[in-house]
């Protein structure tokens, strides 16, 4: 299986998973493409931010920035993730940069890669002209259980809903966010730590370890998993929590932690 990886992070899921994938001789990574995230329309981007700010409030937006490090910098306490470009250089994997995820530059890189399948690891919305290029399309790893937690940040919304479990889902990409056919899904217990922040980081690290192993299984036996793929039913979508929702999450965290 010849694989292309598309990502928007140099020190996230793609970097972690690439090192796991490279250990499997039956999988060849023919190209890694890093989206630099350049904005095509600053006006449109500003409108999107204003709409989100109106929905979650200023405190929610500021808190969202704080929470972001739980999934990034704080993750290093549990996983040592190397720089993606360095991994590619050391393993002689072709590494490319694209200005925007859905640009014609991305389309050209996909066509030139001659891969069988694409992996989206840490990206925003991908349009059909990109995800439909390769023979087997593209897969995404969503680190939550679908369809109940579409577009949701890992762990926090499970805690908000009073659940002690989380999970990951490997699914095909289609024109709707986190709505494609499910090839593999695994539920895992939340790893409760001393604080809410450390609980999220520790559990997210666990999800990355398991989803990397699951991804290798899917790629090694893709046609088998495809035959048993499940169409998603009605789902629930989430976004960055408002400050009121965040306070409920912290309250639920204390209650759940005391029960564990």
C-alpha cells in the first residue's frame, strides 16, 4: 500500500503516526505534505472568527486558546513527538509544503505522488477535488467516537456528558466533516489524572498510541476493512466550549474522578 500523508502540524498526530507506519514493511509512505495554513481571504477568515466568537463568547475563546496547549505542548509530558520534517529527512521520505490545504498546489502534489490512499492527520476541511484524487480516496483519524462526537475535541465533551470513556474512529473522508464510512473504531477509558488538563493530555496520548496501531491494521488489510465499513447515522457536532460549558466540564471531571 502506497500512502500519502497530509497534515497541518509538524509536531502532532502525523509526526507520531509516521514513525509507527515506517516500521511496517508492507506500507510505503511515498509523500508527506505539510499545509502551511496561509489564508486566501483574510476578510472571510475574520468573519468566521467573529461568528465563532459570538457563539462561544470572549471568555470561551480565551479559554479555548489555553486548552489548545493540552493537545500540543502538554502532550510532550506523555509522548516524545519528533519534528515531522526531520523524520522525513532521516527516513528519506519526500516532504513537501503547500500554502493552503485545498489549493491547486495541493492538487498537483497529490497527482504527482502516485499514492494508493491519502491520510488526513490533523487538518481542517478538505474539499472533494483533493480527497477524491487517489484511487482509494482519503482516510481521517478522528480522536473521538463517531457519529456522537463529530468535530469534537477529544475527551472534554465526553466528560461534559458525564462519560468515563472516549475513543478514536478511522473513517473515509467525504463532503461532510467527520461523516464518512467508519472502517475501525475503538472505545477507551479516560485516564483520570490529578487535574482536568493533565487528564486530557494523558488520555489524548493514549488515543494517539492506539490510533496509530489501528491505522497500521487498516492499511495492511484495507480491502477487508472496507468491505465491513459502516455508514454513520445521525450525529452530534461540537465546537470550542463556551466558558459556562467549560465550568460544567470541570465540575463533571471532579465528580467522575471521585468515582474512579
